[in-house]
């Protein structure tokens, strides 16, 4: 099983912690915590991929915890999402001034919260991807290897010729596979703000699939939500 992203959820309401855990445990590795005074030491130990903080907690507010994390060098860059039952504009605007990655309401559906979490994770991963690509970091998945310093792709050690667009598409899909990236995210990564027709994107995807057909995984795009999935294929035993 592939490793899942770890979400560190903080709320003094134990019942709400349990609800969040049950709703998201199948998508993420969810850790819940209900004591705001000890959040910092736990976050330093766990080093999660993303933190969700209730802004209204006794003894120590979510804002205080947020500031503590941002002042702690080893964990200062972890994405933080604020959470509140208070949906008034003044509350939201006041907290957004602190520049969290997002603001969640407790009335949001499971699907909305999940989508926002994934967006933050993908944004963070995309930023690190750009750095790793420049640094020439290799990416391996199954029997396929991407040599980023040479913009070269190999399957079973045999080089596969990809266009620049196909290479970028594959790079984005493989490095974001744990967060169920969407076709919109793919388009934004490859083409930026430039307009590109859906048919063009589909053609490039089809060409990419054809060229890497010997890989021991397949790339699929769901009809609902255009979610891109990388599905590993296990060879049948003889």
C-alpha cells in the first residue's frame, strides 16, 4: 500500500475530532488532538503534511497555536488550515490576514473539506516539484524512471522518447498521485494561464499512455470530477 498524507487535526471538541477522523480516515492518515497547549510538541514529533486548527479553543486559541508553529523553524512551512463554526465575514477576514493556507467551516461537507485539503497538498507538492526538477532529482515509480536532470524517461532501463508536454504531464501525475490530482490541476501545471482545448489535453494524454504502455501501471481519468488515478498493475503469476 502506498503511503498516505498525514493530517494533524486539532479541536478541543473530542466528538468533532472523532467525526473528522471517521469521515477522512479512508483518504488520509488522520491524527487528532484536543489539547491546544501541547500541539507544538506533538507536531514537532509527527511532522504532518498538513494541519487543521480550530480557531476557538479554551486555554489557547488556534491563532496562538498558529503563531507558535510559524515561529518554530523545523515545522514553520507546514500548511495550516483554520477551522471555525463562526462563518461571519469579520471572523474569516480577521483570520485570513494571518495568511493560513485556507479557512474551513464546520458546516462544510466531507467532500468540500477533502477537496480543499487535497488542493493545499497539491499546491505544496507542485512547489517542491519545481525545485526538485531544477535540482535534477530522479523520480521512480514501478519499472519507470524519470531522470529530471536529463529530461529522460526509461522503462525497464529502455529509454522512451517523450515530448516536453508529455514529460511535464507524466512528472505532475506521478509526483501528485497520492492526492488524486485533477485534469484542471494538470492543465495549470503544464500550460499555466494559457488557454488549451480539452481535446488537445486528451490527445496529449492519449499519446503519453501509448508511449508508456510497457510501464507496470496505467493512468486513468474519472468521468466524474476528472480525477487522475495511477493504478499499479500486478503481473499474473504463472
